[in-house]
C-alpha cells in the first residue's frame, strides 16, 4: 500500500489523539470515511511499523515514534499552508488541498527553508499550532466564542475547523485571524450572536459559526 495512504491514516490518528486524547477504531473509520474492517486492517499495518499500539476492545495508542512522525506530517502541512498564504498570496481558503499533497514530500530541507523564510511561525493561517522539528506542539488556551458573555471584547485567534465553505463565509463577513469582536447581544432562542467587528461593522453569526471561532479576551 502506498506510503501516502499510511501517512494519511497516521495523521488522522494523531489528529484524533490531539482532539480527544483517545482513539477508537470507529472514530478512525469515520475520520477516514472507510469501514471499520478497512480501518482495522490499516491499524495492523501501522502496528507493524511501530506507529501504534492496539489491543481489541481498548483505545488505540500512538507510540513515541508514531506520535513524532504524525506531528511532522502535520508540521509539513501547516508550514506549506503558511508559505502559500504569506509568500505566494493564496487565500486561506485555497491552501488545504495543495498542502495535502506537499505533506508527503520527503525533503526536510524544503520545509526547513520554508520555516526560515517565514520567520519560524508558530501557527498556520487558520491559527493551528505548527509542531517544531522534534514533533513538539503547543496547546494554546483559547476560548470558544460561544462561551463569551455579552459586552466582552475578544480577538479571533484560531478556528476549530477550516472547511472551505466556512472560510469563504468568514471572508464574506470580513472575519480573519486578529479581527476584534465585541459581543453585542446573544439571542436566547437559537444562541446566535450579534457582534461588532473592529469597533465598526455589526453583523449576526449563527451558533454553529460561533462554535468554529477560538478567541482570547481583550482587556
């Protein structure tokens, strides 16, 4: 089976581990959009590479080797996204598919050079942390916009997901990383939020959209 496929599975396991702490075969099969037997078969192949540890009826675990390799795949993906936006002028909604291809490139020099040109960034265009060369990744303590009370001001720092449709929607609303948001009113019925952007423009965001925005309070 091609290395790219194995790496995609490993990245999925790594991402689930970062998000949930534990990983089940069911979660992995959903993430990869395959059947549980197919996911289970790939887990056996990853065990053969000493990437994961798995016992029936127990959560899937990453080995230290698997954790570092998964982090380095994510590192290449996020550095590529940052290079495409900051150096090549792509929009943040355009970079994911290109980075999906680049993350499997086996050339450490290219990504080290990207890192240097970019000034060693710590986050990607969507605010997600970039693992360092040793696979160490920071865990920012951001708040979800749905948890912010009326009257408070915050700054957008990251997204919980970065689907193309969401990014295009945020572009239309003039919301990007660094945008300042003031909570004007929270609607009791559907929890939609009326906000003011950068002390000027007012708009309304649905609860679903607000769940996608990670922020920090502005004193």
